């Protein structure tokens, strides 16, 4: 019920030639308004998800994405 009448807005930023990947998760009401504490942004280093041989580990990456989602979820439950 905490997410009823809300929207989840996910945005990402990966500048060209950068290893910094920014993931933002924001909860808005149906009018697009954001309440204090209902947004979270995390900068992740892409090099953390690759092995020396170039293998990308999607599971490592998704673990961090899930962590960001759980943070915003726990903020909503606390309200």
C-alpha cells in the first residue's frame, strides 16, 4: 500500500569515457511531485563489475541495483 498512487522514476548517467555510472531512483506522486527522502542516487564504478579478462558480471551489477531499490523502499516504509 505504500506505493499506491506513486510512480517510480529511474534514471542513469554514463558520461562518455567515464567509469562512473550514476543510478537515480525517485518516487513521485501522480503529479510528479517528490517528497523529501523519496529519492536516492548512487555512483557506481563500472570497473567493479568486470574481471581482468573483460568478463562483465551482471549479477554483481544487479546486486548493487537491487541495493539502491531496497534503500528507497525502506525509506518509504519508514514514513
